[in-house]
C-alpha cells in the first residue's frame, strides 16, 4: 500500500468515524465504535478494496494515532462533530498545555478564549512541536500556552484521549498566553 493510499484511506476513515458515518455506509454505537468488518464491507461496496491488513497498516502508521482497533471494532480517538460518548475519565492535566492555531486567529482567541467550534472539545498538546504542526494546517502557525493547571484548580475538567490529545470544553482567554 503506497503512502498516498494510506493517507486517502485515513482521511476517509476520519470523516466517517468522526463526522459522517452514513457517508461511508456504516453506523457507530453510542461510544463511537463500529465493527471492522462493517468498515471493510463499506469500502468494498464503494469499489475500494481494503483488507484487514491494510486497515491495520493505516491505523498503525497514522501520524496522529487517530484510530483505535480493539476486539474487532474501530473508532476515532477524538475530534468528533457527531454525538458520541468516548467514556473518558476526568484527568488532572500538567501545569501547561499547548494549542496550535493560525496567526489570524490569535486576536479572537485572546478576546474570547479557545472555543471547541463544531467539535466536542478543544484539543491541546503536551508539546509545542505537535501544537505547531496542528496550527500549520490552518495558516501561519502560532503556539499558545494554556495554563491548564490553573484552569483545573478553578474547576475545569480535562480528559486525555487514547492517543494523548488533551481535551477540555473551553479555554477562557485569561488562561491563554502568547509566545
């Protein structure tokens, strides 16, 4: 399987498992899981042969570890715009986390904070390099520092997904620092 095909399958999976399962012809349970065989059959029904070994390769080599396969089922680790319960437990965050964004969004963030947009949570990173890569997808990247420890002390609940992305409902502007 070529790198371009791996990326193409990953994008299709991401869209289906996070935003539009019906578009691929699959269904998700309340926790975002679907059977691997259902995914493989959905690809085949659309004329795109995908073997279990190829799916495992896509999951294993995804640079952001977006997916988990467990007990014959697959789901996206976070980033959903559809209603799912990932059954994450509140977790005490480190003192600082990081958020990558585009330079043109910084003014709005400093005024109103970091909003989750159409997703379930704001996504935060443990390190500046990951945050920079995320921000670069939207334009000239800026890495913002989030005072996560202070937020948690004030009552904010944080979660950490299976692939290490930190999640929170909203980051108020007073907890955001610029470089």
